[in-house]
C-alpha cells in the first residue's frame, strides 16, 4: 500500500512539474500566444499573425471543435501527442496537418464560411471536399 502511495505521489509530482514547466495552464484559454510556447510552432504563429484570419479567428477557432467537451478532448489528445513527438524528436518538418485534425479544420471552415459554402452547392459539403487543398495559405501563409 505504501509503495502504491509513493508511486502515485511521484506520478503526481512529475505530472505537476511537467504541467508547470510546459506552461500547461496557458493551453486552457484561447490565447494564440500559447501555441508558440513550443518553438516548433513559432513559425506557424508568426504566419497566422500575418494573415487576415488573425483579426477574426484564434488557433482554437480553426483547430478544435466548437463544443466544450470536444474542444478540451482534442486539446488533451493533441497536447499529449505533441509532447511525445516533440520530446522524442519523432516528427517531420514542416508540420503538416493530417487525418483527424484536418477534418476538424475542414468542419470549422464550413461552419464559419457557411454563406460561401452554400453558394458552392452540395459538393462543398460532402466528404470529398477539401478546403485546405486550395486554401492552405489562409491560416498559415508561408514566406517564399
């Protein structure tokens, strides 16, 4: 029983230190500056700051679901995945959005730009639509 308590205490201590050192509290709000806590994201943050979306959308507006539970679930899953990838170095540059996260961005594009999408007809709303195919520069315009 004592060994279990010690193990739980160590796990809690390491988790608390990691949360504090990694500025975990900053990820609980919608401040885009939190995204640049990790050096690999600074270029993405700076690119977003140069786009038209910086006046109307934060990182969470595009990269997390709108509902509260979905938002914090995605933030937790991505936070864990990012911390493992960045700590281990197991990621490729430049970062490219894929799969699950790309679908979230797609849904948010359609939600925010519903007026434009509705004028495009049903093709824009189907599973084959890909806003980022033509508009990859919108949120994170890269310098050439």
